[in-house]
C-alpha cells in the first residue's frame, strides 16, 4: 500500500437503496495513467467525486496522495485537480480570466503565473483565443480550457471525468496528447471513460459494471487472458451475418466491431469452417478473415458475462 | 417551393450566415426514405446549424429544401411535429413515471384515442416495460430500458424522420448493439434516420455519411467509400513507447499525420516503402524501439482526420 498515489479500499457509496459503488478496491501507482472504464451508470462519476473529496463515502475509504477522503476531504484537494464532466467553466469569462480564476482558487503564486500561462497556452493552442469568452468556444476547445484550468497548479494527481465525451475526433487526439505529456512529466492521471478504445491506452484499467470491478489489469494482460480465439471477419452483410453467427456452431460470441465482425471461437481450426458454411448457406459472402486481438469491447463483454 | 410526398430530405445550396460568418456554405444533398444518414465533422463545422435548419428550428439565409415532404422555409411549425428527436442527454423526464412520460409525449405530438393505445402497446413491446412496471420512476430505470423508452417516446407519433443526437456513446457495447438493431428495424419500415455523432463506432452503423468542415460538405458516401478517399498510405507502428513515438514523428518529412490509435501509432505517410525503413531507424536513433511497422486499412477516424486536414483543418475555436 505504501507509495501508491491512490489507494482505494472497499470504497462504497449508496443512494437510498441503490449501491452506486460497491466495495471498490484498487491501487494506482504514482505516475501511472489509470482508466476507470464502463458505460453510463456504472459508477464512474460517483467514484471520482469521492476521490476528489466532494462526496463522502457510505463506507470504506481511499487514500489520495496519502490523505483519507473519509477523514480529510479538504486535505485531499491540495494534491489533486478535478475536471468534472459538465461543470467548471465560467461562460461569461474569457479563456484567460477562467485560468486566472483557477490560479486564484489554487493559490498559484503570482510570480509563477506568466510562465505557467505560457506553457498551458502552448500545449492547448488556446493562446490566440485568450480573450474569447469561454461560452463562445466549441466543445473541444472548452474541454481543453477545462483541462488547462485543472492543470494550472501542477497537481500531483489529475482526476478527469470523461474528458472526451462529445468531443470530435481531432480534439480528442489533442486532449490525449496533453494527457500523455502530463504522465511523461510524472503526474498521476486517473481518467474515467466509456470509450473502450481509450481504455486501451491506459497503463492499467478497471472495468466497472453496476458499481463493481469486473476486471482489473493492464489492457494487454486482459487481452492476452481473453478465453478463445478472435477472428476479424469482413462480410457482405454485417447485420445478417451477426444474426447467423449468434447461433452458429462453435461460435462463442459474434460482435460487430467497426466494419468487421469479431468472432470468438473455442478453437479456430475446429470451429470456423462450420460457422463459415452457415454464413454462405445464408447467402452471405465472406470477404476476408484474419486473426485479431480481442478488442477492449470483447474483453468487457466477456468480463460482464462471467 | 416544392412539396414532394416521397421526399425524405432534399436540400439545395443550403446556406446560413451569422453576420459575416458563414456557418453553412451552399450545402446540397439528398437522403432517401428509410436511409440511416450520419453527420460527422469537427466542432464548428456547421453540423448543428445544418440540422437545426432541417428540423425547422432555424431559417436558412438562402437555399431551399424539403424534409418529410414539407418546405423548410414555409412549413417550419408542421415540420417540428413530423420529426422525432432523441438525444443522449435530454429526452425523458426523470421524475415522471414511465407512463407519465409516454402520456407527456403523446400530448406533445397529439397522439390520442385508439392510436395512442396502439402506440402505447408498441412502446411496451419494444422496451420490454410491461404495464405493471409503468409506474416506475424513469430515473430509476436501468440505462438500457431508459434508452429504449426514450426512443419509443421519440417515435410515438410515427414520424417519417427521426433525428438522433449521439445516441449510444457512453452506452455499454451490448445495449448499443440492441439499440441499433431497433434503429435498423425502424429504417426497414421506412423511417428516415438522421444521426449526428462524434463517435466513429456509431458512424459505421450508418448507410451513408456526410462529413462537414468549415461549413462545407467535404465528403458524402457510404462509410466504406469514404475510407477509400484517404489516399495516403497508413502504417501502424506497434511499440511500447506509443505517445513518445507519435510526438517524435509529428512534422517529420514524409509524415502527414501521426497519432495514437489504441496503444499503437497510426502514421499517414507519403511513401509506404520508404517510411517502413526510414521511420524505425529515425526512432531507434532517439532510443525508441518499435516491434512492428505494418500497412493497415484506415479506420474512419484516420480518414476523418486526413480529409479535414486536406480541407484546411478544422475551424479554430
């Protein structure tokens, strides 16, 4: 437990009868990029709010930078920056005014501000817009500004709640570049996401489902530990193929993935020809078949199914 | 002004200017009945403005169009009644029960009497929420049920056009697939579905996609055909140093784009053979070893980025 940036022990949060977060236990090493992954309603935001010291746990505890969220939620805040999903910017303040506001809030020494502003403008590309009202920025730019505000005080630990939700693919790439830079500089980054492809680039992920962890490991390890072989199959009619494969012999699972179908088999040589026959018999053309790594989606569905 | 009963969506030179800023710039396209049509584009591209003009919420500066057989300039009030709308963030009232939400939308869209009974039965069958559960508070429903109920309420009045705003990002993979199966069934029945999304996984479900940038339509075709528009070869680099590799390659001669894709790095290059040799050497010199460099088919995200860049990049801000 010593030396962990975040140490979560049986952390639980109930809302009347609903157990939103159910005895979560995990550790995040300093300087790691950790992903809490799961669909809406899994308990991600609730977990993050407890770690940020803004929501008390019902039971259990978490040590964030060594500070107990149950006993000293205020003390936690000095060590972290928290970027929440939909609240944080003042739309009638400019870009610069928002960052200055957060610098005041976190008591960033005035002498250090020019250099920090410069750095934040550099990696966010927000410099040319410093006098634009935050309310007039596009979605992607707003997220970048939120991130700048969170980073103005050089936190040890960065807590981010779905930072790329509703953000276009280009801005999403930019945001992740910033996060990777933070990690390279030694910041511990704890990010929640529902995007399975983002889960893949974290050092470690916890897959969350209905408030419980269903898998916890490095993405590569989870993919390696996936039971069964996965084939990526390109067909003439994905929708019809998925239906046929759902009941085909030897196929454990068939899921549309991008423009292919990920087919999970028990053992390739034994099972695929029979399934392929079922497809051609249904009038579906099989265009290409190749071995594939299970996607994080495959891993998630498997973990939840267990 | 033309009234075409078979028209699902047909716009010609659609333009919207706000002062000196042209948000939508002479956009023309046709959507067939029963098509699932997706709008993609960076923030600020003009997607939302275009959709607001199609749904009767905003009048164009110039150009014309018809949606569901109605004129988008003259018939905006009726147009709003003929469209179904479902958004991820805002659709149902959490503090109303299931039955109360259905009743609310029925009132909103003027669905009454025998027709209401028929549609109510359809929503129950589609969502799996039976009569007994109708008294449950919507906020307490599991997410998958809420999604299906939102869809049911959006189509209570059997609209010919259904507009979906990022419907399944944030939804678990199984529920997403079931939801899209419902959409396909609606489309099979003749409903035209317009989808706006940033989520490339969702875009793949569409029959055709419209990619917008800086107010203009820069690509309009099936997902497969759009991917073929990317002419630069794409290499996938497998490495333990993804972020560092992506950073190091950006701006290098011969490299048009380098970005993380999952744990790997996708690099768009001018010459695949030259790059396959030059890049590993370049990276090794910087202490970044790579495990493999292979040509790959571009994903929709790779193509999106390449096409937007080709058209001058996204509008800043």
